[in-house]
C-alpha cells in the first residue's frame, strides 16, 4: 500500500483570515486531535493537535468524518462519505 496525501486549508474559526494551506498525509486510522478544515470543497470544524516544527502533517479519522469524507484505500483518493440512515 502507498501513502495518500491531500491538500487542505486550516483556519482559525474565530479569525478565518488566519489560515494556512498544507499537504496532509491521510490516515484513516488516526484521530486528529479545534480548527476549521477546508478539503475537497468541504468545510468543517475539527480538533487539532499541534506538534513540533518539522513533524508530519496528518489528517485523521475525526477530521475526515467531520468533512464527510472517507479514504478509498484501493484507489488512494478521498470520496464523499455515504449517508447512513440509522
């Protein structure tokens, strides 16, 4: 299996002008740990864990679900999360 990367913008919800664009490693098994993400035309708040300068930039399960996206591990692309009626 290869790695999947996605470009996304992260912004401070209290001040959306404070934003930065990153290339994230997509990890569907990792939680991310509150910022606002904008990825593939989806915008949603999600928790953020800040690391040290030079650490990997990762988007995990919590953020993907907030954005209503899922990782297609076979094709290594992000797809819309299907709506599940409970």
